[in-house]
C-alpha cells in the first residue's frame, strides 16, 4: 500500500481536489506511516520520500512554505513529527528542521484555549475542542517535550486528554461525541453539555490513535501516565462492543449500525485496529484485544483493499471529511455525516491502514522476545557530546536512543518489534545490574582518546559476566578497529570464552569502494537465516579456541564467533557494524543486507536466552 501511495503521489502529496501541495495534516499522517514502513524494512526509499517532501516546504531559515502560524489551526501541527525525526538524524543542516519544529511549537504558545485550558481546534472555531485535534497536536507536543527536554509540556498534553474524557465521553455508551462547545452557542451544541449530537467513527479513531501514540513519549514516572493508560483501557471494551460481529469493521456513525444509510467506514475501522493492536503490543491492553484487532484487520482486507492492474493496491471506503459548523453549516446530525462523499485512496484511510498493517506484521513476530530484556552497556562505552538540540551533554555512539549515524536506534527497534524490552545499563556488570537482563551487549569500549576517564574492563567484571553467562545469559561482544576501541582489557573478557580480538584491521574501505567491506554470510550458518551479504569495514578479526567456534570466516580470518558456556551463549564480532549509518539504507548499496542481518541476529540472540 505504501508503494501504491508513492505511485499516486510521486513528487509531492496533493490532497483531494487541490491543484498544489501544501502543509497539511494528511501529509503528516502519511509521513508517519512512511517512517514506520522505513523502520520496518530498512528501505531508504521511504525515508527519502519523507525528506524530499519536507524539503519542499522547510526553508533554510526554518520557515515553512504555505504554513500560517496566525491561523492557529491544530491540523497544521501533525507534520511536526517528521520535522523532529529529521532534526535528530544525520542529514544536511538538521538545524532547519529543528527551527521549523520550534515554529510549530510556538503556535501552541499562542493557540487560543477554552477557559478550562483546552486548545481550540482552530481559531475560526472559538471555544471548541474536537476529537480530531488530539491527534493533530498532542503526539507532536509530547515528542517535542521529550526531544527538547521540556517536561512541563507533558502536563499540558495530559490536560488535553483529561478535558476530552470529561467533556466528550457519553456516560451511557462510553463512546465519544465528535466535539464540544464550551460556550454552548453553536447550533450543533447541546444546550446543557455543549456536546455535538453523534459518535463519528473517524473522530474517535483520531482520538484513539493519539492516546497510544503520546504514550510513546511520556516519561515512565509522569504522574498522568497511568491515567492515560486507564483511558486506553476504558476505550478498548467500548470499541469492541460496537465492532460488527460478521465483518469486524465499524460503522460511520458508530452506535447506529442498523440505521438506514449507515455503512462500514474504512478510516475509522483502520484506526481502531491500530489502536487495539498497538495497545496490546505496548502492554496497555489484555491479549484478548488482539483477537478483535485481527478480526478488524481481516475485515479491512476483505472490504476495502482492492487489487488493480499491475498488482497495485487501492483502498476504498473512506469518508472524505467530517466537521462541525463552518460554511455551509455542518450540524453534526446523522444525516450530515452520511451526506459526505466516499473517496477511493483517500489518505485519511490509507495512512491508518498502513499503520495498522505494520502493527499486524509486528504482532505475528512479537512473541519471541516477550518478557525478555536486551541491555546495551553505557559504562565501558560512555562517550558524550553536546546535543545540537538542547545544548546539554548527552551520551552517544551505540545507544538505543541515538537516531544519528552512530546510534543503535534501528537495531533497538528490531528487538522491540520482536517483543523485547530495551534498556541501557550505565553501571559496571554485577549480579544486581544484570538481574532481569537476558541479552547484554558491550560495544566499542572507550579509550582515553574518547573519554577522559574511561571505565576499563576489570577482573571483577570478567568474573561477574562469566557467572551471568553460565547461568543462562546471552553476551554480545562488539569490538572496533584497534585504533578506536580499548582492545587489550576487553580481550581479558573475550578470552574467558575462548576468543581474542587480534591487533589487525581488515576491510579497510577507501571512499565509496563498498566492495572492500563485503562479508559473505553463507547459507547454513546458525545465525543469519535470511541475510547473505553484509558490509563490515575496519574490523578486528578473532582468534578462537574452545569453547568458542567460528561462525563467519573470510580469507582465513574469523569475522564472527560464538561460544556455549554453561547455560549461556556468547557472540563476538570485531566491529559495531549494525549502527544506523549501515542499517538505515541510505548509505550503502542495497546488496549489503545489514538491516536484515540485524534482525536475524536479534532473533537468534533472543532464541538463545536461557536465563531463568
């Protein structure tokens, strides 16, 4: 479906009947979908599309073509997520994306609010909060608050959800009305409650997606995080109650499925599937809701997905729009919602369908790592740099959080999509620090050149890790070329398992002669079931003796080795080759399958884990 979308919009995202592209919430929705597909596949085409699209709008000074802050329209914030993505990555002039994100954040400073503190949906809709606005603004606001380290933003985000729960939830059904007018002046507003009269599926869908998405950014210890999870848990049984028992889909006006003219609608149904399945994956919802998601997804495939000439997919059944007030006036009645036309390949349906599809794909694989924790060491590898976003020192190089070239963000995402939890371990390895850790990755231990006061591997560390492996732990040792890693002391650990990184550098690649970094991954090896060719440059080969055995060798040199020790397993390689620069698809030719190899390795490591 993503490839079909790119065929429909090869150069820019032109919405509906417009003649030109402009900054728009459907654009932001699609860029989010493309990001998830890129993270899932490592195929740079999807990332390149995001970057090219943004570059049509974002100017060198951070201004945004066609965007008007003074409109105070929450819809214009949705694309901010893509700005934050690029501002954290290794791209030319990331500062302009940061400035553009700051411009959108500035809109929130002046966004008109209800007396209770809720954002007006748009300046032209005074005193009104709509369900749609929660998706348009809050995931961006929450992510911005995390990236720029502005914790007060989370309190404000939580407040917006609390106001929706207070003012739009129907006490009888648990469904949510589309909008409310605090002044109760609008013709569509109930004179007592200010609520609009009906339960529109896509409005509820926007809200449901917003709920599970903001939680990606909320700190674990934030006092309102638990309430947001309760909101997810409140909504899930309500949605499943109104799911059609035969088709698995939901109706346009959710509670009136049998009323004449009502119909199964594609965008809201896709959004609900996404909400339910992501809620289960993230542990907010019980497993039983995965069955409702699966039933819903099967319904999407059957009712709305069509195959056209050349095997291209199409997506039918999305209502074009739904609003309140305006000119001509939209009164929120049942008849009004049914009067809006259906559109084929409408992006408000296509985007959520892609997001739901990604969640369903992950669901098919995520059992492997369920309940398992993968820790990356930030004690032996403890480099820091000045953040180009906050100006504060931050850890970098081979951390789960780092989205720039040297980070492990994409590899960490593969572990997470396999169901595992990823953590950083900032202290020396001990029985206490490794308690609950199934896979422990030590990568590129620091020299004095990299860190003023490096933590070198000590005999006590070797002892603690040997005991942990024997008890069932899975240990990963990733060295680096000898000029960039502390090899002698690291070798005291490797030698405990029959391995030694040699003082030799292989695969010294000149410029873009990528073939000089080629490493074959022959069929039949125990670890790499799918990837056949990797790119690993400037690596240290390994000397091997029992209990270690070679895994991948090339030209008489052992490139990767494994060892079984007690109940545990050790994997070693002489380079951190799975960092973003060589897994995100943007730099090396597609014939080198580092992204796929990273998934193979993550899968194998989780399978080895025998810790009790």
